[in-house]
């Protein structure tokens, strides 16, 4: 469809082009827009300032869509591409404004200004695109030359105050060779909410070949907007150093309960330098198979080698770990025993299971330190039996139990037979003699008394 410029627009451009061809435009007249990047989003207003024009003159203004000269913005008021006027004040200054409609999105625009009496003219190009702004995040994580790795940056990206939905694709600019970038998510889809912010994470993958240093880069959106300088720090490479103190530095390291050793986490006794941060491994030989950390060290003194390694080299040192067995052995005696004397004896043969001590480490021995061994004839009364266990580290534990022998056997006594005798002559009695009985017992100490008769 052919579009014909309205008469006032046609006259404006004829007059404007004539002035561009034949009038010296460098009289100090200036037209400025309010945004430094000259990029406006749909829904924004372009604020225009003019200086250096003739005082009181009428200035003709018009905006042309250079990308789509026949753009149809629909029934909007005022029509976006009609000429309008403003009047310079007594100092030759003027102000004006122009609303950016949705139909201008993505266009290159030209603002022309023409002084009606001075003939001064001025033109300024600007664009209508959605722009974004960025926070200035710091680096998460570290990376070193010779190793490489991944660091991240957490961005909040804020859209302009336009009234449209739009998508922007993010790009990292100015990264050194050997560094690649990826955003998640990307692109960002902004809703029709002014100054809305969306998060995204930038991951930088740094190759091991990237030299140490601080690298400045920026991030831009495809529709416009660039961040400030952001720093990528790549650390240097320094050969490790390592030194160690023996364990324990003071006091003792006790064995782990019920274990003939102690589980020890190594590392606190080491002093290590190096960039990037070295990894540390341990061995019981210089430098053979590695051991886990923590490691169960046996009772006694063990020599350990420690190696610190990074991409620049390695360093080795050694130290000792001494573990003491401070756990006492255990021993359980049988319960107390009560028994009667054997028949006809003042003692009893008693058997029992002799206790045997146990320990967290091998090498313990058990001895009886008091009492009689099992199977012995235990005398009447109480005998205390004590057993002591000693482990290989000299720790001792003892236990005791009693064996009590009671004399429950009655003593024996035999009296003479009955005696029948006549009275002595002339007497009503008779003198009788007999052998008085004496009692016996399985235990000494019995006594016999006459309790009746003569």
C-alpha cells in the first residue's frame, strides 16, 4: 500500500533537506535526549532538550522510523510520526517529548529539528529496543592456572520500564582465550512488568592453560544493556611445601575403646603452602601404598609419610604417631562358694572354673595372687581367692571370690555298756567304777562333759 506524507510533513522535510544542503548547521544549536545510550523501550517517553536556537522561534520536530518508514501504529494520539512544534524561550532553549509506541520496537529512529526563523537544523538518531541492566556480582569459587576449573557468578538482570513482553539473550564479552561461558537460564523471557528482574547464573569454564591474573569482562543483552566490568581471578601456581609435628604434640593418644589402636584423623599437625591448594596423601612407607584418613593406628609408635601435591609439584615430610593402651583388661570371677566339710574331714575339696582375663590387645596373662587353686582341700572357714590379669602394656585388673567351708558333721561319743552291781556289805549303795567316754570329731577342738549321773 502506498502511503503519502501529509502536507505539513512533506513541507517539513523539503524545508529540512534544503537547510541541510544549503544552510551552515554549526551555529551551536544542539538537540539532546535524556538517555545516554539513546535506546528506548516501548512505553518510555523520550525527553528532548534543545539549546542554541533563536529566542522565541518556533522549532519544528518530527521523528522518522528509518527501519519501517510505512509503519502503522494504529489509532494512537498524537500520531507518532506527525510534525509537531515547540517554541524556544528567551534564551533559545526548548523542551519537548515523544512517546515510544509498541509499533516502534526494534526500529532505528531519526529525530529532526528545524528552526522556523533561524533555519537552524539538527538531527539525532536513537533506537527503540528493550534494554536490561545488571548487578555487579563477584566470583564464586577459585581457579588456578595449571589446573583450571569452573567459577560462577549470580546475576540479577532487570528489564526496562517498557510495557511489552520481550526476550533477551545474554553474552559474555571480553573473556580471555581458554575461557568459555554459559548462562543458566538463557535466554531470559521478561513479562510485561516494568523493571522486572530475573536471575541467571554465569558459569565460566577456565582451561588449565589460562595464565594467572585478573581478567575484566562484561555481560550484555541482545536487545541492549551492558554490565560494568566484572573480574575473573585466576590464581598462580606455587610448588607445595609441607612440614609436620609428631602426634601427640603433648599428652597421650588413648586407644579407642575395645580396640587395640586408635582411629586418628590426620592433617591438623601439618603446615602446608602451595597454589593451587595441594591435595595431601599419607603412606606408611616412603612413598608406597597410601592409607585412608582417618586411619586406625596400632598401639605403639608408627612412622607416617605425608605428601602434598598440586599441578606445580609435590613435597614430602614424615612424622610419628604414638598410641597408648590405657584401657584396663577385664576379668570376671565366679560367685562365692559355700560347702560343707567332707565326711570325717575338717576340710572339703572344692573345684571351680578359674577366671581368665581378656583385653583389647593380645598378650594378657592371668595369675592367682591369693587363695587356693581349684581342686584343693579348702579348710573349714572362709578362703578368699584373688586373680589378677595384666595386659601387654602393664595395665592390671583383679577380681576376688570367697570359698566358705562349714563344719556340719556332728561329733561322735560312745558310752560303756550298762553295769548291774550289788550293794556293798552293810551299805545301801555300791562303789562302781567305769571308763568315762571321750567324744571325737572330724575337726579338732571338741570337748566332753558329763551332764547327768555320777
